[in-house]
C-alpha cells in the first residue's frame, strides 16, 4: 500500500512510514529502473527482499512529494544508500511489515525502526554501556528506544565503523533520548527524535542547527 504516514519535520526534512503489504513482483514493478538490482540479488531471504524493496518504494514516494523529481537509489562504497542526482541526505530502515525513511536537504540523517520486545531488551547489552543499561532499568520501551537511537546515530555518521559502546553515547529517560558520537577527539550531537508506531519504536536524527530557511 502507499505511505500510511508522512511528516515534513521542517522545510528541509521529511520522513514517512510504509506498511509493506505488496509482494516482490508488485514492488519491483513500482521500482523499475530506480534501484540497483545487483544489491537486491545479494539478498536471499524472501521476506528481507520484500522489506528492502518496500523501504525503497517509500523513499521514492517521499522524493516525489518533497522534490517533485525522479528518484534513483544507489549505494556508496560503504553500502550506504544515496540518491543519484539529488542533493538530499537519505536514511532508511525496515522491520517486518513496516519501512521508514527520512530525507534532509542539508544534514546527514539516520533512522531506525524496531519492534518493542523482550528480544531487544535481552540483547541491549550488545549496543549499550553500563551507564546506559542502568538508565534503561530493564524497561522494554527504553531498551527499544536506545537500540533505535544507537542504530540511527551509526547511520547518521555513515563514514566508517563505530563502536556502539565506545563511540556512541546516550542519555535516556522515559520519553526523551539524547545522544552524541565521539570519535578521534571530535564530538557530534545530532538531535534525536523518538516516535511510537503501534508496537514499534522509531528514532531518527539530524543536525538541528543546519540551515532551515
């Protein structure tokens, strides 16, 4: 189905949610000539292929709404998706039947969606340090928000591998999350936004002090 939610956050940014109800052939038809087929060929799991395609269908829909122009998605040398011939920063994520994406004209962006579950809570130690684990306090919603925030900040940075515990730091409360990236003595503090969508948590980030005119 088409986008089920979209929001223009500010003049230079838009994000949206897509419920993936289509099969692979339908999504392929929508994306004819707009994606790198060789990337799809590397995915063998059927559901993951559909999620991958659904996320890119969402991106193209957002591009057409935001810029009123043609969408063509490629991947850089690090595997990060980008838009050909478009001055837009892009990030995407998908989880089971939902895909999310964010576009920004000036700032690097990151976005992640996860189903709130005990599985996330039980594995949050893989991404979070001891102080963050204490903040989470065995709370599933906080754990899912922290997981999404770490992934979104990782995508925002997008240049080389970061250590989730040593380079990405969070301050977590029940309804608010702040974060920073510290690497090579440089610190970046993009603004984090947390949303809930049914049983899912979504976190996206971008620089709040970039041009918004």
